C-alpha cells in the first residue's frame, strides 16, 4: 500500500463523537514512551502528522487521521507511566476502554512494545485483556534499529515464549523502526490485506 494522502480529522475523548464508522479503522496504542507518534509519521511519510515529544504522554486524546480517503488511522493515548495526574490517567484509561470495546469499525489494534525491553507487566495485562474481550490486535516491536540483529532476535523470541505461556497462538507481529523505515511495508501490507478481506 502506498499512502498518498494523510490528513488530521479530529481529536476527542468521547467515542460517541468519533467519525461515522463508515470506513475501516486501524488504531495504535502502547506505553507512553514507545515511539508511537514517530511510527505513525514514518508509516504515513509525514514528519509532523502525529505530534512527537521528548515528554511521554503527549497524546491525551483519540486522534483520527483519514488515509487515502479510504480508512482511518487512530492515534490513542499511551498507557503506563506518563507524568499525568492519577485522575487524568484514569480518565484516559476509561475512554481507551470505551473506544476499544465500542468502536464497531475497529479492524485491528496495533499494540506497540519497545523491542529493547523484556515483556512488561502492564503490556501483558493489556494484551490479555484484549484477548478476554476478543479484540483483534497485532504486536509491533518498535525501535529495532537500537539493537543488533542477534539481540533483537533474542528479545523477540523471549517475548513469544512468554506470550505462549498464556496464549494458544500468537497474534500477528511486526518489527519496526521509525528511524530506518523497517516494518513499513509489512504493516501497510497487513492493513491493505485486511481491507481486501473486508471486501
């Protein structure tokens, strides 16, 4: 898939106010410093489409982008240790849950995890919750350029082993880097194939 147009549509904290669910939707979520905005910018080929920041937790709303006038890319608030108040964090979590469970045109939720680190408890809890709720998701390992080939392979293998302790089969997985563009073709190809399956 080639992304020819990508434009910001809206931000809000209420799933009821999201765009009409007439187009397939693919959302991105992860811990607050996982490199989500950078990945979105890499995928779309626009350096400033999603706001990046050295301060984790920059994304605090549900952000919709219209891609090729055909599908929605959604940038969701990060979960984890962003420096926001507990009350704010609970609010974020409430509308993340609302969005994930109620958004009828959500085809896949891309859960981003940092390839440099071992499986975090909060990621495992979120992944297991998605499984319990039967939400379709895929894993995206970010920042792959920060590791050597052997270390990257070992970290991903360890991740798979830990997931298989809870799961009978693994979700789709992608290895990405916002720096060198790794994973772009695979992720966009997955989106394109998913849309083809929708007819």
